[in-house]
C-alpha cells in the first residue's frame, strides 16, 4: 500500500498517529514501520498483512482489529495484556 489518507490521517512509515480515530479503517497491507498509534482508536480496523515493525501501540484500542498475517518485531509495543501471537501477528 502506498501512502494514503484515512479519516484525515496520513498512513505511512514513522507516522505520528497518537490519539487518531482510525476505527473501522482499511489499513490492509499498510506500511506502518515505526508508526506511533499510542492511545489511537483502531477498533474494527483491518490491518491484514500490514507491517508494524517498531510500531508503538500502547493504550491503543485493538478490539475487533484484524491482525491476520501482520508483520511485527520484538521492538513493537502492544497494549498490556494483549497477545499479538494469538491475534495472528507474525514475528520476524
């Protein structure tokens, strides 16, 4: 996925999306390397096959988010208690 605008936010590597409302957004295949999603609302979003290497997702609403085949690494931070492996995330 090339750089795109979703709900008024630019989705690209290293994007600053803290507090963004991306609920229900289609971010499938998005390149979100290093993106900051802290306190963002991703409820119901589709992140299938997105790249979340080095992304920050602390305090992010990941309820009903499709994380099938999402790529991440050990530096990606998740909300407390969230199990990315059980959600379908693939670690490199």
